[in-house]
C-alpha cells in the first residue's frame, strides 16, 4: 500500500514539473531565437567584411602595377563612373575588385548603367599618382582614411551599404529594434607604385 502512495505522489510531482518545463521553454525560446539570429547575421557581416577587405587590398595591388604609358589612368568623362568599358587603369582596378565582391552579391557599377537590379552597387575612389578617379555608385560617399597619398602611392577606398536590396548582410534583427540599415562598409588600402 505504501509503494502505491509513493508512485501516485511521484506522478503528481511529475505533472507539476512538466508545467514548469513548458513555462521555462516559453520564456527561453525567444531569447534563444534572437541569439541565433544575431549569430547568423554577425556571421554574414564578417564574411562581407573579410571579402570586401580582400577586394580593397587586391584593388590597390592591381593599381600598383606598372602600366603601359599609353593606357590612361581615367578616361571616363562627364559623370561616367561605370567600369565596364575596361579601357583605362581605373576600370581595370574596379573590375579586379568586382570579381571579389561578386562573391557577396555586390557590384561596382554606376546606377542604371550595366547594373543588376538585385545587387547593391558599391562606390570606389581611386587616387593614383595624385590623380583621382571614381567608379560605381557616385551617390555614395567614401571617406578615405590615413594621410594624403604621395605621388608614388595608390589609395583605393571602397564603400557600400551593409543592408539594402540583395545586400550581403540580412537585416534579421530589425524586427527586434536593432537594424543595420544605416550602416555601411568602408575600407581604404594603399600601396606603393611599382
């Protein structure tokens, strides 16, 4: 008789405990869900930063090469910042960077000219031998960091919005009040001309 009484008490205790477990799950699940989204979003952001940094460094390396003097540095005129013509040094630098940025679905194109609607456009500012050229989305502004470049240096600055149409970083946490929509990637790299 005594063992039956103990087993009935254990069953009642187990029922009360199952209610507590469900309540703990209900409280902890939203926290775990947003933590998972934050980790996921941060991972995408780090991939974008790493790939973009590599693109900037490679752009500076491409621009540091010795080019034939007959090849102009920048022959795009009249507000044309599209590199697709590939007929000058600045175009070659932008297209070299564009190969890396295509991994994260970003492109260096002038708005409305040769650009894909589902990819965000980046902006590149290139200063080589004291002459500046621009490629990509001229509505963005880049702030090159560091000292003013010498005539023996090339400085390449890249910027693009982190979250926009088709951007490399999803904005999952905007529903929780934390949004990356006002942030952008911006990096500068410099190299000595060969």
